[in-house]
């Protein structure tokens, strides 16, 4: 007889694109209040891989990542974190344009999963108008590797 297995809890992460450090710090603090202490924060990474966001957010964008200490349920946590990210993006938007892009996801022992509001062939609907995609996979032999849709 086959049994259903509850997935292991996972590490909540957020990726950010921004040019205004003050907005980043404010949102980082709000996310820490809601999702618990941050135990990882990347360095500032110049975002030069694409000009996709330039019309909306301007140039000179910085990429940064944070990870939260407490593990989350992968399904409920992904939905909750994406809804919060959308709320914050809208709250801090100016003239209908985002000033920060917030991409929540989670890291498990085998993959990095990100959430999205956009449907495409590689995304699975998870509820509340949201989709999820495996962005990176991990193997002991190769480490992390991406897919055709994974940003560098």
C-alpha cells in the first residue's frame, strides 16, 4: 500500500531587485517581523544580466538575497510569502511602478523553488493566483544547476 508523505520543511528565502537601499532595508525589516529572524544576507550583486526591469524600475539595479532561520511548510509558506511580497511591492510602488521586486521561494535539499504570478509551461498552479517553478536542482555530483528559464 502506498502512503502519502508530508514533505519536509524548507528554508524560506527572498530575492530582491532594487536601487533604493532605504526601501530594501524597510522591507527586509517587515519580512523579518512576519517570517522570523534572518540568518543569511548576500552581498550586493549588480544586476546586469538583463534589461527586462529597466522600464519599470530604472537602471543601476542591485540583487540581494536573504534566508530566514525558521523552516516553513513548502506549500503554505510559499503562498503566504508571495502574497506578502505582492502586498509590499504594491505598497512601495510609485506612479504604478514597482521600486522593488521581491521574489520569495524556498530551498530544500534537492531544489530551489520560486513563486510567480505568471503561468508558463514549466510552472505549476499552487492556488490564490500563484504558480511555482523549480529554478535550480541539486545533485551531489553536479551541485546546483539550472534550466533554460533560470536567470544566470
